[in-house]
C-alpha cells in the first residue's frame, strides 16, 4: 500500500504545473485554491465528525429482528476479504480492510473515494 501512495504522490508531482512566485496575498483576483495556505484550515481541525466503517448490510423484517438472540448470525451482503465502506458524516469517503490494533479493531484505508461534487 505504501508503494501505491508513493506512486500516486510522485505522479501528482510530475503532473503539477510549475508554481509561480509565492503568493503575497496582494492579488485579490487570484483563485481561492491558489492562495490557500495550510494555516487557513486550522479553524476546522477541531470540528468533530462521525466516522463509520460498514462491514456490510442486510434487510430483514421486524419479526425476524425480534427473534435474534445471543449467538445469532446475521448474513451480510459482503464476502470475507471484501473491502468495507468508510463514511464520514454519512458520506462515503473511502474503502478499506479490517485490521487488529492491540486488542481493538481498526480500518486500513485502501482506496479514497473522490467526489464529483463541486465544492463551493
């Protein structure tokens, strides 16, 4: 996975357009994306978001749900080893694999889902 990330970063570096002189903030008509600095995002770093990792889904009737007890197995729509979906604030942002970290479950991101929605 690390090799893929390095390759993607390297590809981005190779396709990036050459940068002009550093932005001094004096050009009010410059596009916002060019004049943003990492410090501009500090205001949003402390905003909490809900992150969900979905192993799979199923549909069942209420009477089936009421019959479930300890040890019941609910069949999901995913196969063993298939990627799980990672949502941030109910929006699909990535796919990944379940991993064990010490005595807890975690998720390793294997694919970032790019949005077609234009941010405005």
